[in-house]
C-alpha cells in the first residue's frame, strides 16, 4: 500500500537524519558571530539565491541540496552535519518540503538557529497538499508574489544576528522584492499568449499548483505534491485519459524528477486513445524543485522562472 511504504520510507529517512544530525553529541550553540561574513546554510537553491541577494557581501551561503536534487527524497549526509555545525544561521523552506529534516532544525534550535522562509505566510496563502486537506503544498516559490513575501523575514533574521548590517539587508531585500514584482508583471504579459482553453500544464509531479493558482493554469502532476509517493497503473491511465479528452498537445518533464512515468503515460495515450502528446524535456525540461547550475540562465530564481514560462508559452501558446 502506498501510504505504508511512504511512511516506512519517511521513518527510515528520519532515523538516518537523526543519527547524522545528532552524531556530534555536543549541545553547544551556533558558532559565535563577531563580524561578517555570516555563515549561512540553506536547504534549496531557490533559498540560496534569495539569501545571497539579501545578504550580499556580508554572507557566505552553503547549499545542502544542489541543482537537480529532489528535496522530497533528500537524506542528509555527514558533510551536511559539518556544514550545519559551522553555520551561524540556517534557512529552509518549511511546509514539509524537507520532510523531517525541518523537525530536526527546530529541535536543534540553539545549535543551528534555523528559520523557515515560509513561516510568515498565512493559511489563506497556502494550498492544501491533497484534496483531503492535510499538510500544505510546499511549492510556494512558483507564485512569484508569494515568494517575494518570504524575503523580509530573511532580512530580519540576518539583521538580528548582524545588527550593523541592518540597513544594508533591508535595502537589498527591498530591491529584490521590487525585481520580483517586475518579474511577476513580465511573466503575466508573456503567459497571456496562451489562450485560456490551452492553459493545462501536465508535469511529472504536482509542483506547479501555486503557479496554476497565480497565473490561471489548470495543473496536473503524475505524482502527487511529493515525489516520495509512487504512481500506480490507475494514475497513469487516468492521466492518459485526461490528455486525450482535452487534446493536450504537450507534457513537461522536470529536471529533478525522472521522466519514465510520464513516458509510460504518453505510450498509453498513443496506444489506447490514438492521441499523440509531445514530451517537453532535455534542454527544455522545467525546473521545479531546484534551480539550474550556477552561471547558467536558470541558475537564479528569476532566470528559472523566465525559463519555465518561455518553455510553457512555446509549447502551449499559439
Ligand atoms: Zn516538489
């Protein structure tokens, strides 16, 4: 059964994480901060970009989950323990994106001083993870305006540790928020090229529901909000039916999720329903839970959003 296996996988992950993160046995606080750089450890590349933009030259950012890494299945390593031991601050996404790793950050408060960047969002901002309610969908970065609201808490946490840098952090945060407001306007204009009837975004996993809510797309993932669940034949047949029924021309693979499942759906769709669907992947795969490599066009948050929007408009637009 799906849930049992999922729970078992999570339990194993938690036990390994607990062993690694607690192995030092020390109960010392974080290293004392005297002067910049502030040593910051973050979980995802999206958060790394945000902290770097706000912290500028006063921070040194170390990322636990690099480009292409799937956070839902991530298991901390011994190297991560070392990074965490030396960190003044830790920023993570929260909303269970990092699984039980977040509970460990909270438990080790005092040792790591960890902040969830989504902590300031309200229940009204958030989407449930599944139709039954339950946990919240963690992929908030796909609504650019919502992600921009995660910036001020980062500036506050940095300023609390490094008060001499307060005005610097606040000015950087304001500039970054302005940039993201402009990005939001620019992508709305670009997405207007996709007619309402064609606004159906099908991907490997359900990472794009905030994108769908913010920019009026119907979204559907083969896997759920987490990649840690497994898909069944029933899931694949239902998705093939949906693609054929709505004559959807293309589906999108993601850089951090294997695409075998989607390929199987397209085979079913072609064989059983006579509807051929294009698989958008390779260079044009969507970035979902991680940015592109450093120095590449999708290596920043804004670049990643622009890449995704360009790919979506070119595949679904007129
Ligand atoms: Zn995800």
